[in-house]
C-alpha cells in the first residue's frame, strides 16, 4: 500500500474514533454526575482496555472491524479525560485545586510522552500491535486499581446533587452577597 493509499484508508477509521469521542462525551459526563466517580473512571479505563486489547486480534487494520475497535477506543479515551478531570476536581481541596489540576495535566503529558516512546520501541520490537497491547495492559491495571479504591474514595458532602466545597470567595465578594 502506498503512503497515499494508507492515508486515504486511515481517514474513515480515525473518523470513527473521533466521532465516537464526540458523541460519547456527554454520555460519560452524565455517568460521571450520576454514579460514583471512581467507578466512572474504572468504566472508561475498561473501555480503553477492551479497545486497545482488541487491536491485537486485527490482522488487517483497513477492515470494517477496525472501525468498531476505533469507536471503542474513542469512547474510552474521552471517558478517561472527562472522568479523571471530574474526579480530580472533586477530590482536590479548593485552596490548592488549580495547582493540583496543573500538576495532573503535567503528569498526563509526561505519561503520553513516555508511552509514545515505549510504544515506538514495542512497535519495532514486536510488531504494530505492541503499543496498543501495552496501553491495554496499563489501562487494565489502573482500572483494577480504581475498582479496589471504589469504596474508599468518597465524594465530599453533597447537597441537592451538587458538590458543596467551592473555591474560597474574597472578603469583598462575601460582603456583596450578604448585602
């Protein structure tokens, strides 16, 4: 297959991934609001484990089966992004929330760089499925860890479905609300 043919074949497959991400984002947002947020994270990680793991079974990535696998991967990726951010937002103390979320983002970018490097090494060493199986295993490990923690991590006190702790207001903002 020429590079041009490869790019043409990859377009619809990537569209399945991105389209699934786009349409599943509100669904996982609702799941994150209605259920235990650690459980929602475990669900997203399980989708990634399944999607990346299924790539091992694909002999020809230009077949229709790959479109379905990429849709699962797209749903898993957007689930991982949304559920992890919702959980961090919930658990981080209001006074340090910005720095914690910033560190979380930095560590995520570092993880992407490390997985890209290790994936390239695996691609060369074992084959094109290597990076995907690595991501499947890593997501599976973290999903199991999340399931082990599901009962231990509690949401802060809730009132009418909304999380009570907010960022501290300035003295002037408190005065204007009271008045």
